[in-house]
C-alpha cells in the first residue's frame, strides 16, 4: 500500500510539478544567520525582511501547528540561449522567468489543488506559500532534498539545474522527511566571474545591493552611478549567474505554456519601452511579474539600458523623457543623454540643458551628484 508521502508525490507529479521533497517544519538554527545578514544591512530596500525576521527564522515560527513542509519545484527552463539578447544593445533583456505569466499565479493554482486534495484525502490542515510569505524557502528546499544552495546562493538541482521556482505547503500531517541534499558545486566557481557587478563576493556570499535583480526590481531609488554600466541592457532581473552553472546541462525546457516567452517580451525594443506611459505599461505587462515594479522604475531601468547602448539613434527616446513627471525617470533620462550625446550636434543635449534650469533632480544627475 502506498504511503502518505508516495500518494502526495504522485498527485504532485500529476498536477505538473517537476520535483517534490519533504522536511520537518521545525528547523532550528536559521534565525542567527538571518539576523547577522540583516545587521550588515544587506537587505537594502527590502525592509519587509527585517520586519518579518522573527517569523522567517523557522516554518513553525510562521505557523506553530505545522509539523511538515512539502516543498515543490516548477521548472521554467528556457529552450534557447538565455543571454542571447546581450549582443543586441537596442533591445531590453527581461529575466527568463518574467517573460510570460507571473509564476506566483501559475504555481499557486496548482499548489492550491494539491493542498485541497491533501486536506480532503488525509483530513489535514494546510497552508500554501509561493514566495510571498516570510519563509526561508531555499534552506527549507535543501532540507527537503530538492537541491543545494550553490555558490551564487540560488538553489541548484541535479535534475533541474537552476531554472525553477519553489513553492511550499505547510501541513499538520506528520510526514517522514527526505534526506537533506549536500552541496555539489565542488571546485566550480563559474558563477562568480559571470556576475556583471561582482555581487557574488565569495562562494555562498552574495551582496544583494550590488545584484542586478535587486537593483532593477527591489531598489526604489536611483541606481548607483558606478553600477549602471555593468547593467548593460538588463531591464528586469539578471540570469547571468544561473546561465553560467554547468548543472543546467541536465535541465530540459519547460512544458508549461504559461512560462513560454511572449513574443513582445522576447526581444523588446528599448525605444518602444521608453515610450510607455502608466496606462500602456499596465496594459503591456498585465499578468506579468514585471508589473510589480511599476512604470517609473521600469522606465528608469530602460533608460539605464539606453545609456549603455552606445546607440545615438536612441537619443530621441531619452530626450523625450527629461520632462517626465517622475524624478527617477527625469534623472535617468539626463544620464542616458550624457552617455550618448555630443554637445555640438545633439538636439537631445540642448533640450536636456534647458530642462536643467528649474529641475533640481535632473541637475543633480547631470552634475554627477546622484550616486
């Protein structure tokens, strides 16, 4: 007769999950490491990490009645070169996971189906999580045997490589845990030099404040000037450290239609993206994880990419935004113009200079005081 674990595993596979593991909800020892990380200020603008530190320390701190954690992996592995757009500076590169439907919505639908089946089948209480609750999901996934935290700090699986998202079900069921997964990076350090901004300081030690994914998604202010050139044309997230991982040779392309790239996000033109107003942004990115950053931060990112493009034909796109309502956009428009324009012949330069007269935000960027 199939065990509870076997039945849950079979049901998860039937619902389209690529891997599943089981761990105890009682996981001591994570709180001290988290507190040290927060004390160094590495969370940057992510204040929610500090605000929820006590509940984040262990699954049972989040839900004391929980006895077991069911951890699931869903692959979004690409079929082609994930870094192909880096050679096209007039196009914007969106992280692979964000080129179609929001994975939160895609995974949560299946997760709720599995949790509902568990509740009905075993009379268990259940709670579901898809990267939106204070749960240390990567250490928990390692405890559940799904993979290990690689040198880049992301989870790596021997079956799925690096291209997958995690989700969890906490339950009152007492399920026999799987064996934790040990590390298998060996002497490989391929992800360290692959990071454009040097955010991976050492194996297993990442400074999120330098990470392009943090800067283009979580960071709410001006992107530090010293880091802008390394961002290249990455306008939402960064895949470089994942793409460098040799374990991805075992990854097979996702079969989920919701994760296949939308045509308009495969190789979007920077000039078109820069022209988006708030309504157009919401329309283009409806149902996409990109929508979470909002139009102003997104166009800020696009202007950084325009400034890095070495394409004078993109000057009009930047010049059109020096009078934008958003200080973030105005400042990055001025920076982009400075990177591309020659004062003697660029109309964009003249327009930006005129805008400086009564705009302290743009003037500060022009003079290099915004860092």
